């Protein structure tokens, strides 16, 4: 399943830490058409209540169960102030993937709001941004210095799943499909407790991973 370790925030975590893009950066995407038919995506991502075991290896992070492709590594990013888990990243040859789930309205529609705000923030930070149409609706591509970013979001009743991959521009074409496949096979456990919209669903680590992180902290 890869190597578990503490990871400092990288390019995919905060748009404001990126350098300005090169003038000749290009992104090839179709413009988003709000009236276009979207692909049938009934095969995922899944709500835990509707999921039957398919034998795919996943790391269980409590609120999300994320597939880990062969040859990839899992890196845990800790919050130095709280000591809790800030994010868990799946590092592939195409780039670093981060999948996060949030509380959402039963009616859905949260990703459209979030993606609009995200695109505006990226542009304000100097990124070259393109909003296109993917298998679940809006997708955001951005070029920040030498880094290519791709964001996807999926709305479901009571939760929203967001995935992002950050990697070299040379891997951008393949990175999109790697990200979509991981998002498609992710399982979300929203829980039944009421919580405000946009609240991040809590990440918990498997016991073996938590023990490994604790040992690293004691050594360091």
C-alpha cells in the first residue's frame, strides 16, 4: 500500500503558495456547457450504505475509503498545531492525489458553489485557470509555475467529494484519468449526525498507520 509518513503541505494544498505561471502555459479542455448531458456515473463514488464489497484495496480513513493503486504511496499530513490529521495523500507517478469529503445539502449543488470560489481564488493567486466539463460536471484545470492541477467534485445527497491531483505538466494528460478513477472508486461514510454544510468529514487513520506516525513523532 505504500510508505506512510508525515508530509508537509504541497502545491495542491494551498493555492496561495504557488509561483506565477509561465506565459505560454496552455490547458486543453472543452468549455463547460450547463445544458450538456453528463456521462452515467452510477458506478461511483459510493455511499457506504449503498456499497457492496468489490475487493478493491482501499485505505480506510473513516469518512472516506480511498483506493490505493499499485506502485503508489500514502503520505499523511499532520497539523502541527492540533496534532490531528490534516490530509492524506495518495502519491502516484502522475502526481499527488488528495480526496476529501464534506457535509452537503440533501439537494446537492455544493460543488458548483465551491468550484466557482476555488477558480476565483486560483486566478487571484496568479494561476492560469480553465473550467471545463468532466464526467461529474465541472472540473477545474490550473497551471501554477511548473505544476498542473486538476480538481473534480461529486455531489451526492448530504455529502460532496472533492479530489485534486497536483503533478508535473508533462503528466497532466494521464493525471486526469488517474484522479477520476480514484474518485470513482472512493467510498464515503457521511454518518447520521447533523452538521453544517461544508463541514469537512473527519479523517481517522488505521491503527497501524497511527502507531507508525506516533513512533515517528517520538523519534523526531
